[in-house]
C-alpha cells in the first residue's frame, strides 16, 4: 500500500497542477474534479496537504477571498514555476505510461498466443 501511495501522490500532484491550470480554483472544487475523473477514494484530507505542498514549492499561489457559503476560500492559480512543472509532468507521464502500456500489451499478447 505504501508504494501505491507514493506513486499516487506524484500522479495527484500532476493532476492538481492540470486542474488549476484550467482555471483558478479552490480546494474543494479540486477534490470534486478528481472524484469526477474517477479517483473515488480522494477526499479533502488528501488534497489539501498536496495543495499546501505545491504552494510551498512555489508552483501555486493562493489568495483568500470571500465565499458566499461561509469563511473565506483559498483560491489557487499556477505560478510560472508551476506551469513549467505541469509541462514536465505531462512529458514524464506520457513517456512513463507509454512504456508501461507497451510492456503490458506485450504480456497480454503473449498470454493470448
């Protein structure tokens, strides 16, 4: 489980950078988008620490704004460093997934022959 958690953490960071790149948003909305994308086990307790970490790394900047539903919300947007890291993630993910899929497809092909 720990290995899966480590892998998921990196993937979620990249997914969050992508979500925030599409529009300025807040933590709960990020959570909802991840759930809609199929990460059904994701909750705010997972997302908020990642947002804080990305902000500390300088990849996101945040601004607190009034919310019509209660306390102020922290809205996130990508910094220039965050934009570069997002592109790096896309390149790394594309290459890694291509390699993994190639290996898995070969195995499936071997099993079917």
